[in-house]
């Protein structure tokens, strides 16, 4: 899944659940995309952080948040 596809998935989840915090939406996205993408997101996050080990779900959620906040651009 590309970063752009991930952002679209996040946007749809956010529209469906406007009352959730960003981290909760990211967790929802990770659950929705399934175990294969969760593993990929966790691996990318751990590689970015330079770590060899980490909790898969938490690392995947962190990756989703990092992508969303990066593609969103700088805050004003």
C-alpha cells in the first residue's frame, strides 16, 4: 500500500468516525487493512526508527500516524 493509498484509507476512516482522535483512527485503519499490511506498516516503522523489534500493532499505528502527519504538511 502506497502512502497516498494509506492517506485515502485514513481519510475515509476519519470521515466515518469524526469523533475519534487521530491515533484511534490510525488504529482503526490498521485493523481494517488486515494482518499483511499491518506487518508491512510495522516493518516500515521499525526501519524508520532504526529498531529491530517492537510491538507489531503499535508500530503499525505509529507508521500510519507518521505518514498522515507527514503528508498533511507543516502546521500553521
